[in-house]
């Protein structure tokens, strides 16, 4: 195997508001990975993925800028990391075409996200929705990224990315694309719905009470946590005591992640407390950690031109890496003039 420079890539779809789940599961982790400094970090707003289901154009543009503001407010530094939107780096779409010719119909048909999103009427879904995972593979491999932090639900897409890399390498007898390692989020950063501890917190849940939005103010955050579903028992003293108590575990996890503590440390402090005492403590930590982020996001959103400059500069830096890799791919495949 060839040696590849350690490089992290991840993407988020600009499709609606950001939640506490996005923050703890993605943005905050990305900022930590950036600051570890043992690899180059590249983060992308995947607007081409967002249109696999048509978006209102003005809403998409706003969501893209808001996501950029969310990255920065969460600690992703556009100087230390490369931060950009996918459509501005044409190499993603170009490599995706090559990968459309590598991936097999059968591979794509097995993707559970495709089956879920297309539903019963697959014949009426867009070709883009079907090809989505090949574009995702291109996002990653156009940088020869070695590590990709994602949620559990994206694991299958990363396996497909490896299959595409392996098949391309085999088909052309090269050792060109790396076999990317997924960095799957642990339960510690997996945030569940405040209404149902077995469901992931989601921006598409019809109940706004089920989630904390990064745009929520202090009152809304405190009110939602106060009303969060719980069971009648006090908090356990040990981590094992959280088993089979999904709502209690979720609130303790959120506390731990926001306060940068372990679950055991939180229970050492709060074990034995009733939720009537724990929830206000949790609300204090949440307000303390989240309001500076929402304030910074609104500040950044007031200067659209500045956000657009940051994205343009990020795209330029991304292309410096992507363009030579695409060129080499074209040469391998036999494109004249590459
Ligand atoms: N499919 C990912 C999601 O919905 C987003 C994504 C697109 C992505 N391209 C990527 C994630 C490349 C990691 C790497 O969450």
C-alpha cells in the first residue's frame, strides 16, 4: 500500500437549521480533530448532495451560509482547516462521474439510506439521489482523505467508498486511492430526541420540543430541557445504572459532552439527584456553552460578504489538493489532455 498523508474530510448537508446533535456529534468533534494537529482537516458544506431532493434556492443559499457560520462559531477555524462549499470545487462532480462508472447498480441498490429516502416510489426518485453515495466517495477520495468522522448512519456509505477505491485500483492496476477509515461517533456524542430517548435528535422531527436548535435563546433551551421526557427514578450513582434508561442516559450524556466531563464524573456529582434538581443544572451548562455559539452565528450572518469570502478562499485551497488528484485520475483512465 502506498503511504498517504493523514487527512480528515467530512461534510454536512446545508438543509435546514443546526441542532445540539449536529454540534456535539459533528461540529465540536471536528474542531477537536482540527486542534489535534496530527492531520490536515477539510470540512465541506455539501450543497450538491442537498439538491438530490430539490431545495428552495434562497433557502439553500441561506442554509449554506448559516452552516458556514455554525462551523466557525463551533471552533472550526477557516485558517487552520479548509472550509468550503462543495459546488465551488468542480473536481467533486468530475470525480463523481468517474465513480458512477466504477460503482455497480447492485451496490447502490443495497444502500439503506437510498431505500429509506426513495421509499415505495423508487421510479420517481431522482437519479442524483441514487448516485448520492458515489458523489460522497468522490468528496472523500478527491483529497485522498484517510479519516472520515461521521455518524453511525453513514457507515454503509463509507464501506461503499472503500469498495469504490478498491475496484478502481484493481480495474486499472494502480495503488492510487486510499482505503479510508471511518471515525464513527461514540454514544457519548450521540444526542437523542428530548421526547423519545430511542430516536436520534433531528432537525426534521415535527416536534420542536424534541430538539435544541443552535439558534435557540437561553429561555428556549432551559424550557426544553425542563420539559424533556424522563423516568420517575432519581439519577443512578454508576454508569451501569443508566442501562435501560434511555432518557436519563441521554440527559447525562448531554451534560457530560457539554461540560467536557465523563459520564462517571457527572454521576459522581449528580447521582442520587431527582430530575427536578438535575435539569436546572443541565440547563445552566447548556445555556453557558450554547449561547456564545448562537450569538457568534448571528454576528457572522450579518456579514454575508465576509462568509462568501471565507468560502471562496476555502474552495481555492481545496482545489490545490483536488485538482492534481483529479488530473492523475483522468490520466489513469485515459482521458487525452488531462
Ligand atoms: N452523507 C453525509 C450525511 O448525510 C454527508 C456527506 C456528504 C459526507 N459527503 C460526505 C460526510 C463526505 C462525510 C464525508 O451526513
